[in-house]
C-alpha cells in the first residue's frame, strides 16, 4: 500500500510539474476590449452632406482644384491606370494587410476613439515635483522633455481629455459631413463597381460613392489633430502608422482608388485647418495660470471668511487647470455658462449642514463595504486612465455598435457627447475656481480616501457633471438606454462620496449642472438636420 | 518543527502581493508521520523608498507603506517523506502620509504537498507542488495598499537540502509560479497599452534562493538569500501607481533564528528579518517576523524507534527531532 502511494505520488509530482510548465507560457488576454465586428450600417445616411457642421464652412471651399476638384471619369486613361493599381494591390494582399483591413473595417470613428482613449490614458500622469518643491508645467514645445521642461506633454487630465475628445470628434464629424456632400455631388463609383473583376477583400462592396474616400478623410483629419494633442515622438509615430493603414486599406481591399484617397486626405487636412483655428484660440493657453493668479483664487475666498481649497499633496501642487472655466464652450454662450455654473452655491463650512455632510463622508470611508469600493473603483477613471469622459465614450461605443451606425452618424453622436462633456468640464471648472471649496480630507484629515484625491477644489464633482451631461445626451440619442444611463450617472456621482473625496452637495450640484449642460447639447442635436 | 514564517510576505510594492510563504514550504525539513506542526506568525514589512521601474525614489504622498500580517500555518506528516502544508494570512496595510485608505482582510489560502524524492547520505532532493486561492473578494487593484493580488496560483518547487558536519546545513530552492489572470473592478487600464476590459494578465514568477547556517533540532541560525523574477516587462510608469501585472523583481537577504524552549514543551520561537537590496517595481522593504510553532504527535501506538516532530536531519537519528515525548534531545 505504502509503495503504491509512494509511486503514485512520484508520478503525480512529475505530472503536476509538467502541467505547471505547460501553463507557464507567454501570457495574453483573449479579449482586450477593442474587438469590433465588421461595420455594416443599418442606414448609410447618404443625405448627411446636409447636416449642420460645428465649424462654419461651405462646400465651395473644398471643390477647388487644390482640394477636391471634380474627379476624372471612370473611363479616363488616368482612372484605368488606377484600376490597374487596385488590381495589383489586391493581388499583393498579405496577412499584415488583411489584419489592417479587418481592424479598420470595424469602423473608423470607433477605432480612432479607442486610439484616443488609449493615448489619453497613456499620457494621463501628473508631473513629478522638482527638487525645490515646485512643479514643471508640461509644454507642447517640448513634448518629450528633451529641453529641460522637466516633464513630458501632455498631462491628459480630465479637462485636457474632454477637450481632446471634443475637438477630434467635431473635426471628424465636420470633415465627414463635407465628404458626404462631395460624394453626393461627384457620385463616382467604387473601383469594384466599375470593374466587376475586382472582388473586395474582406470588406463589403461600398454603398456610398467612392470619391473622396471617407476613410482617407478620417485618417487625415484625425491624425492632424491627434498628433498635436499627443505630440510625443512615440505617440506621433503610433498615430502615423494607424493613419497610413486607414488611408490605404480600402485600396488594398479593392474598393478605393488612389485619387479617391488622395482627395480624401486633402479634404481631411483642409477641414482640420479650420477646426484647429478655433482650437488654438479657445482660451486653453491661459488655463494653467500663474502663482499670482492661484494666490488670488485663495485670497478671494479667504476675504469672504470662508475656507479656501489647498492642495493636500506634498509638495503642494498647483490646482489642475484652474482657469479652464474660461475656455470657449460649444453648445452655449459664455453668459449661459456662467449662469449655469454659479447657480447653486455650496454650504458655508461653518454650518451644521456642512458638518453633517462632512460626517457623512467619513461614515462612508471608516468602514467601506466591498460593494461600495467596487463602485468607487469602477468609476474612478483617475490618473493613468482615459478619464470620466473616456469612460462615457466607452459606454456610448456599445450603443453605437449595437445600433450599427454609419461612420458619419457615429461621428455626430460622439461630437454631441464630447462637446457636451467639454462644456461640462468648462462649467465644472468654472464652478470649482469660483467657490474654491476644500476637499473633505482638508476639513477632516482623518478621512482616508478609497481612490486618489484629485488635486483641485471639491465643489462641484467633475464626475457628476460629466456623467449627468453624458447621460442626458446619450438618453436623447439612445432612448432605449435612458434608464441605464441615468442609473450609471447616479452611481458615478455617488462613487465620489463613497470614495471619500466629495461631499453629497458636490455630487448633487454636479448632477444638476451637468444635466443643464447636457440639455444644451440636446438642443443642438434637435436642430442639426439629422433624422 | 518548522519554522513557519519567515519571509512570508514578499515585499512587493505594496507588498501586498504576497504570497504568504511559510518557510517550511521552501526548506528541507519534514514532519514525521502522524505529526502536525501548527503555528502563528506575525509579520511586519515596511518601506519608504521604492523602484518605479528601475528608478529609485521616494513618494511623500504615501510616506512609509507598512504591511502587517498574522498568518496561521499547518504542516502535517502523512509519512516521514510526504507532508501537506497550508497557510492563511490576515493582512493589513497603511500609508503613513497622504490620504489613501489602508486595507485589511484575509488573503490567500496556500496549500502544497512536499515530497522527499531522494535521499543520499547528506542530500535530500525534495519536490513540492501547490497552489493558492484567494479566500474572499478582497480589493487587489489598489497597489500599493491592496492586501493581495487576487490571482489563483499553481506552483512547482524543487529543494535541495544538504546537511554538513557541525550542525551546518545548506538549502537551495527554486519555484515556478503560474498565476491566473485577475478580474478587477474597473473596465479600463493602461499597462503596456490600453485595455478596455476588467481582466488583467498576470505574468508568471520565478523565485529562487538559499540559506546556510546552523540547523539543529534545538537551535537554528541561518543567513538567507532570495530572488524574485516576474515575467513580462511592464514597469510602473513615471509617477503612476503600480499595477497588478507589473514586473515585480527583488533581491533580498536576511536571517532566521529559532529556538525550541524545553521548559515550554519545545515550543519553537522563530525570528526572521530581511531586507530588499535591489528591486524593480517593489518597495525597498525591511521585513521582520516572529513565529510560534508547536507540534503534536497524533499516533496512538508510538514506539521509541519512530521519529516524532520535525525530521531535521534525514537519516541521522540524532537529529530527527524528539523520538518520544520522554526522550527529547537535550
């Protein structure tokens, strides 16, 4: 008996050792969450050329010879040469190109949104303090920190990210609207429709006219914007490779010609230039402020006899973009923004109501439940992530994919969502600097937080403002999800109270203001010509 | 008996991480058939400097991270050369500065079997396999204050135990640990790229090390050396928090001192200390522990010839531990 056990033990030992060895190979994830099936829109939205753009422009600006002039006829010698090139490329297909075709065939706007959220997460890390206790300020002139700036650029924190998502979405939408108008005007067929011997590789035969290429438009407008938002060498190279793939994949797949693509690229660049003009002058350059300006925020509150926010970091860090509240808005004018943002003042810190709210924060953090911690962490979207606006883009993605929306409609919906969230950020940051309210941990240093304590004033909650605005817009776009969006916004809002970094009034105030901001985006959505 | 303790928790950046690892799991000692050794360990691990990737730094917003653990451990002799072992720590963390909340709770149950594959005159060749499983849904994705990694593990280990004259002994051990991926509370994170999922991949780990010094039934004083290498190449990014899938590497030296107290029926007291000398994505931690262990012989019909308690020197009757309750070695 003993021998049998002993022998079997030896066998078992060898077997388990082998098993451990086998399971020990290269690790990977089966799904990284970027998987997208082939995009097959339920509606092609071929009238989208009439939709209202964000940037003022007319089609005649783009029909000039240097951008998208009338294309050569499909019977022309030049076009036949292009057809020959398409055939050659289709014949030259390889696995790398097949992978690229499958990737971009999931939807260009969806892909770029994923890429942007990835780059936001990559760059969303606060600068390290200098030896003397000051902090370097990221500089777009020295993105790789090669010239002594002391930190890389950007620090894609929530306000930065909200702006990035908004501008890229707007630029993509405006460019696609113009592309749709030009497609309709020129109505040139795709090469596989001209020459039936061309069989599309992986992709479906296009239902839209081919000239200019919408993929090249997206590639150009997005790349031009994003390389300025994420100018580090490695990021720009990454973006360039993605751009080149999207630009050419439909030629490799047999459904676009070189002139379709080159016209699309020129259009993308032209629309980029117009949107970028607004970007450069929207007030972001003054959002950081200076020591004197930061001090004046503190002084203004202290002169009122109130407690001013101060950084709880060591060394104390300047507030995150405290003058972002002055950046230009999308869906309302400045007066409307100021009015919305200062409509609900916070409690004075010497009131019993305030003390009760402070005690409530502490009660959530003293003995946190596992369920509450899960909520805190699910919605934290802090440093190193795609931020709360990124999270709401992720939520929107599921609905866009399920609804099988066309590229231009996807762009429009992201533009509505992301302009609303940028307005939410502007409004919330306006409120934060206006009241400059201390965080719970500043008022009671025994409050230990379950997520990172954001380095800017408490009132109102950014998560609440973002989430209410996003839920309002998404509920308009996807009424079937309204109940879920609202429940998620409520949970995102409460997560900040559970985490010990916000009072209830921050969350409630943020929800109300966020809803008002979202309503303004819905007003636009109701009048942009989209059915 | 064994020492249960020891470098139990690997001082990972948060330390957290840790597999609580009883010393017996990596040494050459076996409990005699029918004997159970049980014990309790208190462990304290702290650091105020760490390696962010390979960059050595401090962080005034966390100050000193202290991890304390109380671990229960058991080791039962199915035969003189085949033991089963189990351990379960309760872990508590805190940061001395900043506002981040500490964590506490029961961590992972580790179980293993250990088998003496071969025995020459002075050399034991030992194999061990085992695994660990989280005992509850504690928060893992909160380094460096999480109490553990939430990963299920499976490990295989080899141990060489070489006894020398004058009660000296040399032990070498190596372990390969396969770790399951982990589900976290969030659905987006960035490590080597962006992931839009709540699943994190956990690279496997290799641990090896050794110890040398005096080892006898009554006394133990040994110097220890340990090395951990985590597969993959994911470092903490500049000024980021650590992630579960990071490359947690370290080199650590320390000591073990133990004594069985005759007046307390050979209750064993074990002290250990260790210090991380160099690392990557881990704290430069200082670790100490104290353990109390006791063994019980469950056999009804013992004869004076069979070993009782720990078999400290296989094949050497003078060092096999007490032969009976009445004939303890002095």
